[in-house]
């Protein structure tokens, strides 16, 4: 080995022992951070399961059908709610507390009929919200409180007619009070159901728009080729994560 070869060999050994340049380390760290941030923005498995449950129950035919269902359900919910307010104003508030048809005191906290008439729809509405939360999130506590709220509402609605049949008060008055409370309760339940469904569909729509790689068919349980969601949709989160990692690593190598 001559003197020139010895110099080249020593220089290569010195180069191999040197650390990586600072700019290369920063690019690698930046690429890792970008990958972690991109993976964090992916939909979670719980979000995909909730979306699958919503679409499986409401069964929209296409993405455009979601928009029409949101509009239709929201519109009908508003019409029913406005009709209930008008009905309550005419059949309860307009008669006044001195009317014989509003002469009633509940066994629960000695509430008057006029108080029960506006309290019952509120309990039904919040019970519907808790019921939907327990069904789609698979949580027992919201369903428990929803059942309690619904039981109280059933008691309020049936109390006037039951007490009348037991010999306390006029039958026509008790029947009128129970019928009005039932109309308010069932109408509120129907309106709340449509409003919640419209809200859930809007949430699924925004979820799909936020993650462009997710197709409606995957969320509904089947992809465009008819494959089961267990084989395609549930693995979408990990596959998207791997793709993001691969793309980020590829872009980092190009930048180097």
C-alpha cells in the first residue's frame, strides 16, 4: 500500500466515525413528528364502529341520500316540535290553571297539571338523548338514566286516568289530561328521534369528509365489491397508518 492509498484509507475511517450532519437528524425527527401527527388525525376504531352502527340502522343508499335524509328528518322534527308547542299553548296554557280540565295535583312533589305538561316533554327529550348515547356508544349508564326518565314520564301520563278510575275525580277530566300528556310525550319522542338521527347522519357525513380515504360503503359494512367490513373497514385504520408511515418515510428519503 503506497502513501496515497494510506491517506485515502485513513480519511475514510475518519469519515465513518463522524456523526450524521445536524440537518439530516432534524429532517428525520421532523418526518417522524409529521407521521405521528398524521396518524393521530386518523379516525379511531370507536368512531368507525359508531359510524357503522348509525349507517347500519338508518341504512342510507348513497352519500347524496345522507344529505336528503338530514334535510328531511330535520324538517319533520321541526314541524312536529312546532305543532307540539301550538298544541300545548291551545290545550294547556290557554285554558289556565283555574280550568277544571287543568285541575290536577300529582303525587310527585304535588306538581300541578300545567307544570307536568311542560316538564314531561323535557324529560322525554333528555331521555331520548341518553337512550341514543347508550345505544350507539354501548354504555350502560346513559341507558339506565333514560329508562328512569321514561318511567317517570309514563307515570305522569297515566296518573290522571288511573286516579280517576280509582274513584278520585271526573272520568272525562282525567281522560282529557292523560290524552294531552300522551300526545305531548309521544310527539316529543318522535321529534327527538328524528332530530337525533339527523344529527348523527350529519356527524357521519363530517367524519367522511374529514377522512377522504373512507368510503360510505366501508362505514356501512360493505365495500364497493361487496366485501365484509370485518375484512376491509376494521383494518382501514391500521392500513391508513401504514400508508402514512410509508409515504412519510418515502418523502423523507426523497428529501435526503
